[in-house]
């Protein structure tokens, strides 16, 4: 019964969390030197990862008491302070990477999704850290924070598998990271990314690697049509008037991006409702006034009335009328970041030295990965079997608030214990963790899960 909940469960999580494995990883990264030391890799992992919800409030003395109560270890706070050295975050980072490598979730290819091996969405989340860490994590400067951390996150919508989860300084912008992680994509992938990730250099690399992409058109990119052998700049004012006159909701064009080396893409144009356009223009006008910029141009106002998407997929892979729906799937990552901040409190960090801060962030990310794997399984089965949508917000809140210790015990004992916990959590979720639909139309997540029905 409900075998999908526990499929490949031992490979996905159980094998990694044995004490011997953690201790070997701690020695390999230099965190532990002697096998008879007071704080082994498995003890440190337990103190930090399965205590991550309390780290913001806890002092080193509190952690020393935790070590005594949970493991019978007497260690002074000064000695514990010394354990937060340069090797501690390396150990937890290696643990996170190992956990990501061990994600084994069955991949499903059905319907229009059968054209893609993976659908990867990516974004970053930023938060301020103490100014004393400005050298390691420089912020934007000026009147903003002098120190801030950026977490880059990318995962596959089809399997739930995480492709990238890494810490960076705030000033390591998305475009730079996008180039660095192109190597993580391959032929058969579709990547859905926001403006900051799709500059011309990235688009060209993706084309070279035969990777499909979908994103919004940047207002800074020059767009051309090929007419009678000449490249002519696209006139969005004329297109807007044409669509309004004929009452067209959608229009597609073959266009070329860039002033020098032209990149051919499909441009999908959607006409927005007047109230949405007015909302966009009011926001843009406020920003212009705040930054003492020139009034909005006619070209800008016209573009504000349109949703513009670029893709190198074929109409067989994604039909024009479905491009916006596919892009809406990217909004799921905004929900994930909301969970990280409002429930995981990943941005709430106190003044500590750099290695300790990084340990705390990695600890929370490790637990987030564990929780994500579990909840993705529950979400798919819940929808496939009962047509119900899981609220990731509600379910994560329950995991962190009530079941942290149970998850720990399930992971550290046996596969059977974990199976019992997942069945129990599924039962709770089908009654208490359902998404409340406020509209009659389907949500992006519902559309995705419907495509994944076996």
C-alpha cells in the first residue's frame, strides 16, 4: 500500500546517516584528527543539524549542555568554540553534497513533459549578516547592508531532485552563477529562469550544449526580426496596437537577440489586462521618482503591457499557448524561499564568527533537503491517489515544529522506522496539510502534478 512513498528510501536517505559514514566524512574533510576525540563527526552533526531550529537562540554554553544531555559528553564552551574552525563548515558542506548525490527519486516522463529529461528552475535568496563578515560576504554597499549572503538554489520539477544548493557572497550576482552552473545542465533539460540568469553569454552556452531554456525577455536586450535579408528592430508599439485591434491574447514571432552575434529564439507575446498594466506602470513610476530617473518612455510603457517570453523549444515541445503556464512553474521557488525564511528562519542569524555562521546555514539546508525529499513524495502520492494538493508551507511548519526528534530517530535507526514515519506523516497531511484553493482555476503545482500522474 502506498509503495511510492518509500520507493528507493534506503538509497535516498538511510545509508548516509550511519554514524560510521559521518565519522569517515569528518576525518576526510579534516574536521576530526583523532578517532577518540570528544566531538566526533556524528555527534557534531547531531548537535547542529538536528538542533538547527534552536541555533539562533543558543549560546555555546547551551550547546555544551546539549552535548552532555544528548551524548554524555563533557566539553567546555571554549573547546566547543574551537571546534567551529575552518574545517567544520567543510564537513557539513560535504555532508550536504553527499546527501544531494544520494537523492534517488523515480523519474516520470508523461504527456508533454516526455520531451524533457528534467525541468530545472533556479533562483537565489539573500539575507544580511553581521557587518563583521563583510570581507567574506560583501553586501551591496552604500546605504544597504555591508555584509550579506546569497544562497543559489536549483531543483528538478519532475523528480524533486536538487541540482545546486550553495553559499555565496551577495555581490556574486545571478548572471555570474548562471554561467558557472551551466555545466550542471545537459541535452534534454529544460531550464526555466528569471531575467538575471539569462544573458546572451548564458543563452549561447545553453544552445551549444543543446539545452532548452525558457525565460522572460530582458528589457536591455536588442530584439530583431529578419526581413528581406536585413535585421530590423522589433517594434513593440506596433505589435501592441495590432494585438489590441484584433483582440489577440497571444502572438509568436521568430526573433534574433543581440546587436552583434544574433541568437535565434521564439518570442511568445501575451497581452496583459489593463489593470495589471496600470499596476506595473505605477510601480515603475514610483521607482523612477525615487531614483530621480527620466519619465517612462513610450517603448517602456508598451512593453509593460505585454508579457514577453523567449525560448528555444519547438512548438511540439511547448505550444505557444502553454509557454506562460510553463513559466509559472518557476513561481514555486518563491514559495520555497518563503518557507525557508518564515519557518526555517534561515535568515535569522546572530553575530558569530564565519565558520560558525556557515555551519548554522549548512545545518538548516541539510534539514531542508531532508524535508523536501519527504514532502515531495507525500505531495505526488497525495495528488495521484486522491487528487489533493499538499501545502508545503503547512507541512514544513509541522515537520520543524513537532517532528524534528522523530525524523532524527527514523533516520538513525532503520528503514522500517522511516517507513512508519512517512506513512504517519502522509495520514496527517491528507487531513491537515492541504492547500486551500482560493480560485477555481488550477495552480501551477496542480498542473505539474497532473502531468506526473502514473
